[in-house]
C-alpha cells in the first residue's frame, strides 16, 4: 500500500499563503467525495469539559482545505508538518505550480467554469452529468471560492493521493500459475503476442528513491525491448509501482505490448485514463489492470471509475482487472442504525455501536505506537446529485474516557452533496493508547445503512467490530474482475490482508435508489503476490537478491497477464468468457466452493488455456526433452512448492528433466505431478522411471490415501480420489544418484482391487522445505507401456452406422479401443446404390490423422441426398503392439445417408415496362443446389414495394397481396404478378428477398429486384376543344377567318406522368383539306401540310377558303 508524504513540498509551497480570518477556527475536513479531517497527532485540538456540541464547518470548502489555506501558515502547524505529525495534509495532491488538487461539486458545472477560471482553477477532468469537475486550484484562492455559492457551487473537496494495493528477474508466479508451461507447450504455445496490456497505478519512471529506472529494466529484459507506451506519467517522485506491475506482466506474457497511464490525478481523470488506454488510437489495450483505490469512491453505488470500467468492457471489448484491496475485513458496518445521547459529555445524537440491549455511543480503538486509524465513513445517500444528500454525519475521535478530541471530520454534507466523512490519526505517543470513535447525526433523517472502512493499521478496532467487506469499490464493477492475493510461498492460503467481499449496491449509477439492493461477488479469483521485481517491494524476503512485491497490487497484474494468454489462444472471447475460463479452471482454495475471500480460487493459466489433462494413449515415453509438460500432465503445489521442467541439476539423459523443490525456505511444501494415461484394451501395463534427490528429508508414503498426503513417493489411482502407493521414496530408496524403478501396474491394480481404465493417474510427489540445492527430487525417463490383447476394435464410428442427414462436409471419425498408428492401404467411400467408388483416400495421406485412439478422415465434400458406405483395408491401422485392425469390408457395417444440400438463393431480377404488369416464372428465381433438386417453393421476406405498386399471387382462392413470410409454390409462381403504379418506373423500383426451398427449407436469402423501364406517354389536351366548321363556298376567300382555337392547350403527358412534365411539345399540321388554306394570326403567313407552329401560334391560326372550291375534310393536328 503506497502512502507517500508530500509534507515537505506542501511546507515549501504554502508557508507564504496569507491567512483568511473568516476561515480561522473551522475544524472540518473533506476530501475527494469523502470527508477527510484535520489531525494533529499528539496535540490536543479541543478539550470539552461540559456538555457541548461538536465544532461545525459551515463553509462549502472542506475543512482540510480551510486548514491548508489558514492554519498551516502558523509556525507551530508548519513545525508539526515538518515533523510528520499531520495525518491528512501529507496525502494532498499538489502540482508543480503549488496548486492543490480539488474536486468541485456544482449544480451546473459548465456555467461555473468561467468563474473558477477567474480564480486560477485549471481543469483536469469535467463531468457535468455527474455535477463535478476536478483540477488544480491556487491555494490563495481557497479563501475566495466560497463566494461562488450563489453561482451554483456546492462543495470543494481535496483530491487526496489514492492508495495502491501494494529480465534479470522473473516473477515466481510464472511457475505457480503455469504461464511458463503455456508458453512452452507444443505444438502451439502462447506468450501474449499481438495483444496489449494497459496498467494504471501511480507512476512509471519518476521515482528518486531507486537507481533502477525504466531504461535499466529494458536493457535487462525486464521490460519489452520496444519499451512501454506511457499515455500519462505520474506525479514527480512517486514510487513507480506501475513499472513494477508492468514487469510482472512481462514475465508471464513477454510477447504482449505494454501501456501505462497514471491514475493519481483524481477519480475523474482515473476514469478518463481507463478510456484512453482502451481507445484504439491511444493505448489500444486488450486487457487493463489497476491497483488504485480512492478513499471517496462510493461504497453503495457505481462511481465514475466503476462506470468507466463497465464502459471499456462493453464498448471496447477490454478485459479489466482490479486489485481487490489490502484491507481484509478492517471495516465496520450497520444495517440497523440507531442513535442515542452520548453519556460522555457531548451534546447531540450519536450512533449506538452496541448491537445488544445496552447503549454505547463510543467504539474503542486501540493504537500501538506509530499505528494509524483512517476510517472513511459513508452512508446510504447517493453521490452525483444536487439534492440527494439530506443527512449530515460527523465523526470524532477522542482519548478514551474523555472528551479530549484528537481528530474530527465535520463537513456540511447536505451543502456539498457528498455523503462521506474521513478522518485520520496516528498515535505517535511512544506507547499503546486507547481512543474512542463517535459518529454524530448533526442534521437530517437517520440513515438506514452506515459503513466505514479503516484504511489505516489493521486490528485496531477493539470493540463492536463487524469485520465487514472492504473490496475496492470499482473492483466490484459488474463487468470487471476483482483479484485477491495468495503468497507464492504459501500458494493455497490467501493473504491475511486481502480485502473481502461481497459488495452491496443500493443506487443506480445516477443516484436513483434501487428497489432491491444488489449483492455482488466482488472477488472473482485469486492470483499470486510476493514475487520479485528489479527494484520495487521493500525487503528481499526470499533472499533471491531482489525485493518482493506484496499485495493485491502484485496479484492483479499476474491475473491480467494470464488473461492476455487466454485472449491470444481464443481471439473471439469476450471479457465475460475470459473471466469464466479463469474461474472455472481455478484451484479451489480457502473455503470450499466460491468464497468472498478468494473467489473461485487460485487461477491456473495452463488449464485456462488448454483445459484439463488429457490421458495419453500408450505407449508413453517422456524424457521431458520438449522442455514442457505435455497435455497429459497436471500439477499441484502447496506452500512454497515448485515444479519445473529444467536443464539444471543434471538430467539423467538428454538436456531436460522434472524437478520438485521449494522456491525458498518458507516452510514445507507438497509437489504433485500427475500423469494421466489411457490403458483401455491393454494388458501388462508397465511403468518405469528414474529418480534422484538432493538431501531431501524423508516423509514416508502411506500404502493408500485419499486426495493428497504430505509424503515422498509415487502412487497410482483409477479415480483420482483414492491413491495406492507404488514406492515410498525415502531412505535407501531415494539417493543423490539416479535410480531406476519399474512396476507392473496391472499387478498393482489387481492387488489393490481396482481395474485400470481410460484415465489411470500416476502421481509423482515430494514434500519438503528447501530449494533443490539442499532439498528436492528429480524425475526423468518416464515410460508407460502396455500389451494389446488382440487386434484393435472399433468402439465408435462418426457418423454412426445407418445415420441420416449427415452434412456433406462431415469428417469421418473412427474411435478404437486403444491408441493406434497408421499402417498402409486405403479407405474407400462408395455409393450405396451401385457400389461405385466416390473417393479413395490413402491412409498415409494428410487427409488421415491419428490422435491416440481417434482416427479422423477428411474427405472432399460428398453429394447430398446420397447413400454411402465406407470400407477400410485391414492393413490401414495397427495398435502400438503392431496388432493390425481387421478392417471394414461389408457395405452394411458403416453406411450413412447425407443430408439434403439446401438450395442457395442467388440475386435475381425481372424487367417490365411502365404501366405494364409482370407475371413471374420459376426461371426468374436464380439459385444453386448441390443436389440438383428443382425449386419447390420460395419464401418471401423484406418486401419493399414502391408507392402504388402491388404484388399479388393466387394461392387458390383468387389473387391476394403477397406478405412477408409467405411461401409460394412453384405452381403458384405462375400467378405471381407485379403491377407498377401508373407511370411508375425506375431501376430496382421494388424489391423483395426470397429463399428457395426444395425438400428442405432454404436458409440463404437473396434479393429479387424489379426494374421498370420508363415509357413516353402521348401528350394530352388539357384545355380547349376542336369543333367542326361549316362555311359557304367563296365566303372566306378574301379575308382570313380565325379557326377558333383560342384556349387550346396540351401537356406532354398525363398529370401522373411527372417524369415527362419538362418535355417540349411540337405542333404539326399533318393534313390540310384542299379547299382551305391555313395562315398564322397575321392572315398572310401560310402554314402548309407538314408545317409546325408554336403553342402560341396554334391558338391564333386562321383560314381562307379556296375560290370556287368546296367539299368536306379533316384538318389534322399532330402534337408530339
């Protein structure tokens, strides 16, 4: 846990600040969404000798900031700060300009920002929807900011430095969690390549307390050669705990890229850095881990950090891990809160801590010299509202049995809309002292739930301790994963300090109270801590030459590294699937099943990536030359136990062997390496191995035992529960020289009254307490063989004999009663109807693969709706004792019928003319069918008809409108008719999707597009008329007479033909009777047959009769 002091810096920056008289004497503190109080250890701040009320801070500015602005300029206060006597000022965040970090709550943050800027406020992050903004404010402005209350200011709280839950060097977790085995596994190991893991902590490379910096770690291989993508560095002279976390990740997943961002600039900025790490344009992280907790994160509500966790998991596909915390059950909580008067001299109403019949408003706190009590108090009022907090609670710590106050937290919660108080006090008296905690209800209704978590020393609550959950609030985010810690030197025991769940949520993220509280299992699983880094962690507990990094701060990055390996092996996995894989393959430690301390248990990377052990078919010969345990092995260790495949300490043959010892002398540890073998169909099972020891102390093995036993030897089991000793490796049976052992497992099983089968387990184990140089076992050249009883026999066929509806792309699988190998010959696939050969597959080809007792044949796709049978040559397969398989020759032994190959619709189209209906034909619907089956019907979907268009079909009772989901048979398609709206046209004017069905229902849709070709409509007369004219011969042969066409107008087409409205019209006098002449309106310009006129000239046409001519005829006008 990191608690850096900034006292010297504060003193340097603020001793010249002017005191503000209006703030003197106010003794209430607040912090980032939690009330922190002024404390001067070992100095009596206030002595109350009569029944009086507690002091009260009426300012909207936290009393910690008031103290900073005023009293810290006092010489005695500065002297106390220099002596390290203050308890909260050392946690303030101050930037390089001497400005203090603050969170400001406001009704309208955006409207308040200009006024804040006038005071020199520099925004870090603004969250208007949560009514808060965080940033840095000049200390001199603290005495002025209260004046902004009329502008909507609610409260000003300090941002306290949060807590963390804390190559040349390799983390011991690489062995404990079996990530080394994941990387080395054949044929495919995983190291995190292609993924990026992001880390959030204090800093990456700003520490001045170490001579080892990032460049050194890169040079020694403890960080990637490419370095780390640092999005935001931490405060100056921080601890670089983030770099230590990055080292642990690199040890376990060295192929992964790394990114870092500091979370030490306030909760709002913490949330933004989470999003930045997940942003593909910035951190591009696939996995993110943090070890940070702010005092003020809401206990009963998802805070802004938890909301950011949910955001990146759901919207960026990130897996997110948080340290659970290091507070154990160092908390008090009540869900049946009652208040009473204090019998010790304070006026007011105080929480009654006594759950029984008596009344006790004082909780006893015992602090040894140097111990710290830092309770962060919250109750069931919501965060992030402007009027949701209506209860004002205050906290006071007094010397036991007195009214002498040593620490108080008395902020105005309804004003600042923050339901939290925090005080901190360190006993620096030189001896153990007793104090009493009181919680006063200053105003407002009584809360129904009150809780404080003590972020100080553990074990100091001496009375009415409820040992309540303490998991970091954002570690309980629904879509994140809280990680507990177990020391690598005691792997199956959780650390005593690891925070416990569950977490109870009372409010939605926006502050609305839930109808029913949510209880979340906030610890998902456990990972290892206490492992080595190059510089971080304090003492070298295991005398390895490197410091040990303890805390859930170390456990969480180990879990994140394992998640990267799982993600690499399963790229499509969601965060939920990764968490589930880690939980379901974890080793159950602590209480049986899920528990609130360790969650699902200690994670195991190998099982999470590759699954449980798979029994190996005989014969097995393992000299460990692959440098990794195969999939047939599983391992378990307790205490500081360690199991390695290594070249060190002199293998018997080759370059590798299996060793068992402990990391360091942390106590006794049991190592178990279990080999799973399948002895089905075999007899005379023989086991042999070589073994030596290195000064190992003797722990004799019992003749039989259940589960595990702390002993040295080799045993076997047929059920994984009851074990039968083969040899106790003690005394003369185990020496420093290699010895060879052989056992007939068949005889041993008969003597034990058990039957060997498909999962025989052979356990090699060692129990002791020192590394191999002075303790430990080594095993090499392990062999398990068996003799086959007759030829191998088929135990299963896939597809099964007489199977139907077999997919055409299916593999053919033969499962034998024992392991087999390829021989020679062929596998024939014949058509059942006429015995013709469809495919011939040589057994030696790559289309045939063998894995133990399972043979997989990968033929080309078969025809659908077809019967087949398979024959196998008698020489095709043999067992490992060279017994040949008899083969399959009868057409009735393995026959099957393939499934109907469903038709696949293809994009289709038809075309018709404007104003012309289209009747469909079956041939209009394009499709493919591997079986060659004809179209039986179509099913319509996504019908999209242009306005006025219709699509009908006659299903037997006359035409009806086609609807989505309608199935139309091939016969009915002949009545499927599309009718476009009058004058409607266009490419793909109307569409519908269709599936083609044969004997089965098609699954692939395609689109039918209906194209309508535009047609040019004839012009229409829109006004005026044409009438017959009768005149006498020679009556109009001198002066032209009007034809009477005034008012005659035409349009290019019908009114509905909007596509033609812009077309120009041509007026032609096609035919003129011989007895008349046509003139324009002037009576002199003649228009002859075939001549054209304009629309204006048309209405003014005139005529003259020809002299002495008469008769009847038609004047023909053509409009085009």
